[in-house]
């Protein structure tokens, strides 16, 4: 049984050091659903309106401020997070020290660990053009070891890619309002993926995380002819990168912009990462911005 080169411990420790407040403030986007009403924890005061329950008026605060004030409460509910991980053949490419699959697995494991440490539920689906491995969201530190064993099993990787199929599966696998985090290079998308994302975004809170190698985006210009291979069909082609470099990079930029715009159109968040750069700071910045946006 093959194993991917995934070292989870330092990744998790580094992420925890930099994101000390992540667990305590639970800032993974709209991570903790809050709603106003007669909750258990006082949140703030605000001005009374004719739509408010008069029982919520705080008369002492009202006298101090000369304005009729009501108490607001928030109630925190445990959140279910499902990681949807691309395990297709294109993820087994890497020009750096990590394959895209290894980089994605370390990222997913770090976030998974934090979700569980927060006392919330995490689950996963590994997919290609079919569902390779799955576990429903659940609580408990022992679930992390199930994930670790799954992520490092090389035999689970490889095959075609069908994000639309995976999104359709998720709709019957987890509850509505689950936070779905898609980790993929988004290479090889089928024509129906946008419709599948549109439908799923109506039921779930969705974050897309694109993981790409630098040579997914640019071709080397210091070499002669090279052989490239389609990761899904094994078809090979001899090219001279110098002749097509500009056109290739232009097409890639357009493709990535289209993917990002599609997520935005369906009010789903999106972040792009590259395997030769640490994901820690970009991920922290992303979730901090998302937390501010959700206020």
C-alpha cells in the first residue's frame, strides 16, 4: 500500500501558533451561526423598535441612556463542516517538493483538526468521478486519526474528475446549512459543474479552495521541447513551451477568473493557493476577511 508524503504535525502546530484566536473566536467564515432572540448569552444593546418584544427592554440601561434599549442575545449552535477533497489524477502532479494532493491534504488536515478542537463536527468526501471515501460530520478527536489514515493512502488517489457528481452526492449525504469546503485544482471541470454549484449553494454555505502548482499556470521558458500528458487519458503531446507560453498563460488566467467569478455569482467564497507558497497566512487572512464580511 503506497503512502503520500504528508507530515501533518508541524503543519497543524504552525497553523495553531499563527491562528491562536481561530479556535476561541471560531472565525471560519459564517462558522458559528448566530441568531437573535431569547438566547442564553447576552450580546449587546440596541434601540427598541415597534417590532420588538417589550419584555426585552432593559429599563436600567434605558434610564442611563435616555433611549429605550433592548437586550440582544446570541445562541451558538454546533456547526457541521464537510471537506470535499479532489483525489483525481491531476492532483498527483507537482513540480515542487509536494504534489498538489499532498499540499491539499495538509491544508485539509489542519483545518479539520481545528474544527474538531472547537467542539464542532467535521466529515469528508474524497472524490474523483466517483465517491472514493466518505465519513459523515461527527465530533471527537478520534475522527482525526480516521482522516489521517485516509489522506495518506495513495491507493485512494487517481482517476477522472467530476465535481458536479460530488456536489450532487453531498446534497443527500449531509444536512442543509452544512459548511462545505471544496479543495481542488478545478482542472477538468465538466459542463454541468456550474449548475451543480448553483443548486448546492442554495442549501449549503460553500467555500472553494483552489490548489495549483506553478506549472499549472506557467510554462518553463528555459528548456527545449517537452512531453506533456493528459492526467485523465494518458495522451501525450510534444510541445515547445516557448512557442505557446503566452497563449497558455492567458488561457489559464481566463479559466481561473471564470471559476472564481462563478463562485462569486452564487455567493460562495473562493481562495486560490499555490503549492510553492505556505497556505497558513493566506488562509488566516481569508477567514479573517470572511468573518468581518459576515458581521
